C-alpha cells in the first residue's frame, strides 16, 4: 500500500510541475509579441535621443541604423504637410541625422495606451512627447497622438507606418 501511495504522490507532483510549466509558457508566449513591440518602442526612443553633452559622433551612430526599427519603406501620416509621405529607411535615417546635427539635445518619450496584435501585424497607440534644444539656443516641446503600425518579418517587428497627429500641447 505504501508503494502505491508514493507512486500516486510522485505522479501528482509531476502533473503539477507540468501544469505550472505549461501555464507559465502559455503566458510567456502569449505576451511575447507585446513585449517585443514595447522593446521596439524603447529602441525608437533611444535612437531618437541625443543626450546633452554627448558627442555628435555617438549620437549620429544611433540614428545611422534606422533599419533596426523601421521597415524598408515607412509611410508617415501627419498633419504637418512636409511630413506626409512615404520614405525609404535610408531617407528616414538621414532626416534623423540632420535633426540631431541641428540640436544639442533631443528626447522622445512615448507612452503606450494600447497594443493590438493581429497575426503578423500590430498597432501601438499612445502619445509621444518630443522635446529638446536647438544648436541656436531655442528649445522645443511638442506632444502628439501617435499610432505606430508594425509588421513582423522573419520574427522581427518593424515600423511600417507612423501616424502623428493632433498636437496635444507645445
């Protein structure tokens, strides 16, 4: 009788461990895409930032590799007439470089409201605050509603469309 009880206990423990592992794996993989999209947004923020006192060379290196975040072509939709177009990733990188060259500091803070994943596409919605100071001594600060449309290619998320609209505050 004791051997049968011990076997039952071992089997129940193994089933409990298996159930806990399966549940943990389910939660991990269920939210994996959302975690990867949050990391993509963080990388975009880092790429856009130029810290005060940081050398131009280091700041420009961050903006020189926009393909880490953006697809080969990115559609930009904005209420700013000059920014309503589709840009190649290299053009977007050059725009980021030009902006960093003309500024002593820049910072992009994105607060995410929702992330919606639909298979190989996703939408990240929230607000973006872009601030900094120009080399000429002025400063800027602009908050907008933001929507990033992303696509998954070879297991990596990339931004394919940026919608920045409705200035919230300057």
